């Protein structure tokens, strides 16, 4: 199992991407129901530093389209999000202004 994430939107809200993450074998294991996946990758969650670093690109869905990072689970409120296209390299901080916490 590996730490992976996707950005998923439902047919009812096609322009709103929900951040879905978990320990899975393949990115497609994170898809719940019918909708569109706007890419994905791997993540490193650091609870002590309260950071979530997103890396790379999904083999199933391609690179994350970060403009679809619109909804994030409430348990991650207060975390700073970063993105780097390459695992292990420092990433740039993502602007979470306007993100809906659910």
C-alpha cells in the first residue's frame, strides 16, 4: 500500500475537485462512484509539522490539475499544502484561499 491522492469531481459539480487521499495500491482505488479524476500523485503527510506535500503524477490519471483543488477534508484544516513534481524535492506552497473544508 502506498500514500496516494487524486482530485475527483462529481457530475453534479464538475468544476469542483475534491482532494481524496489514502493508502492504496493504485490511484483508481480512491475513486468513489461516478465522476472525473483531475490527476493525482503521491503524498507525504507530516502531522508534527502540519504539512501535506503532494508529489508527482498518477500512472492512472496523470499530473494533478491543481486548479481543481477546491475541497479538502476537514481533518486537514490548518495543514500547509505543498506541491513538487518530483518526489523528495522541496515543493512550492499552494494557496488554499477559497478552499471548502468538508
